C-alpha cells in the first residue's frame, strides 16, 4: 500500500515514516508544504526523508497561496481564538489539501499524518482528508499506537532517526509565516515560567520606539511605510519589525477541540500588529451595526477554522459577508511599537464615517438642544418598569 504523509521533518512525522514502513507495510511518499518554514529546515526535511527510505519526497512552495488565500482572509476576519491570532490552525487546511493533491497524483491508497490523539491537528488534517478524498484510508500512527512524546523519542533513538528534541527539552514547535507555536516539556506546567530559549521571533533588539504605517486596500495590507510589498514580503517584514520590539509574545491557557485545557505559547508579531491596525481602520469606516454583527461573524469564522472545518460551507458563506464589509476598508494606520507594546496612534481613510465637526465640543453644527426629544424616550421602558415597581 502506498501512503502519502504530511511531513515536517520533526519528531512525530519522522517517527511516522518508520512506523508506516515497519508496522503498516507502506511505501511512503512524504510531502513538506512550505508555508513559511526556514529554508534550512526544508533541506533537512528532504535529506531526512531520503535517509528514512521514502519512495519519494516532495516539497511544495505554498507561501504566496498561504498569504493571499489564508492569511489575508484571517486579517479581514480579525481571526483569533480565545484571544490569540490563529496561525497553526490557519495553515493546516492548506497543507492537508496539498497532501491530498499529491496522493491523487501518486494514486496512493492512504493519507497519513503525525498528529496525536490529544491535540487539534488530527481534526484539522482529517476534516480535509475526509472532505476531499473520502475514498482513501487515513493512518495516524502516533494516535493509533498510543505513543507518548517520550515513547516517540525513545523509538527514534532506537531506529537511528535524528530528531531535534531531547527527553529534558521535548518542545514541539510549529512555524509558518503567520506565527510560531511552542508546547511540551516544562511548558505543560501552567505555573512554570517559560525559559527564554523557547523564543526566536520576539526578542527586543531595539530600545527606541518605532512607528510603522500600514496601508490597506479593501481590508488587506499592501504597503509598509509607503513601500508596496507582496503579501509574503509584507508579512515577513512586519514579523521582523514588530518582533524586534518584542511584540506578539503570547502565553495562554487554551481550550482544545477535545475540551482539554492546554498551556500554549505563541509568537505572532505580524499577526498581532496587522490585525490591530485592521480593526482600527474598520472602526473608522464601518457603521456601529456592521461592527456589531461582524464581531459575531468573526467569532464563528475563527472557531470553524480552529476546529479544522475549512471545507465547511458556512466558512465560505461567512467569507462572502466579510468580503462585502471590506469594500470600504481602505486607508492608513500608524502603529507605535516599543518594548512589547503595539499601539495605534493614527488612522485615516477616504471612507471614514468620522466627522470632526460633529465630534468636536467647540462646533455648533449639531444643535445640542435637538437631542432633548430623543432623551425623553431613550429609557422609556425602564421608566415604566420602575414606576410599576413603586406602585
């Protein structure tokens, strides 16, 4: 049987190659999807896959597609789950889709992933697998063999599989253009202070505050400080700038799909900065009712993506609404970055609903006395209720 494995080159997926070969008698094709992975890691994944004896290894450059079709949708949706910008969850459906495409080209019988039975990724991979290739078998060796992380490390050492983790530092790291997640080891204790060594993107290297102007067109960022950039360049540039001020470091207790509470650590400097800027621009151009309804849509959209339901029709329906709201979300927002903080200090748009004359306390365009009629009925039902109570 031929199985196509979503392969990162990390501990779990490397162990999966051997397990698929030895326990499941599979010919293995590995697929690494580049959604913003370091080039040296891509090379290491390819070399490691070949050493493990796969029949074929394929690396797919999907950075531009990830930025345009996933990250930009997330920005328009202000996508966050329980307070942090979606990153790992956002990339999984794209990776799974590419794996399915390769599996069909290879005429494979099975799709495989390295997710555990406790985490979220099993839902994210398999929702796409089952939606796009229901005829194929799904193999999840780590889950099916009930392996712990220590079991996987021991198995890797026994089989001579080089892995980037140790028993005392068994961190699981996932990285893409939009964010970096770190979990495992001491981080599983919510009372433990994370060691500084786990962070790579959010180290303060600039002492002075820095202003960055972000320009948006129809809800998506197109330029930084007046320089037009491609989607990938823009996200990478903002990651570097905001990260150098320590922006985007998140330590939280997160509710996984299964209901398990987990301590999660994230680094997402560009996501934090760009979503904050985008939200402020929306507040300048959208009506109060649009903002209120969109907030509910954003929560639903984010939960669908977090739960791995990218192929769910409702997500596509919500995108249609969100896209319509973005017709007027064009303008510029200036962010001030300093010592871990990110503040919006100015915003402008040709579609602004803000009127300086109406808002100013020194302007008489709006006759203050005309509001009295509205005030008479503003709390009408509350007044009637209070009167009944007294009676």
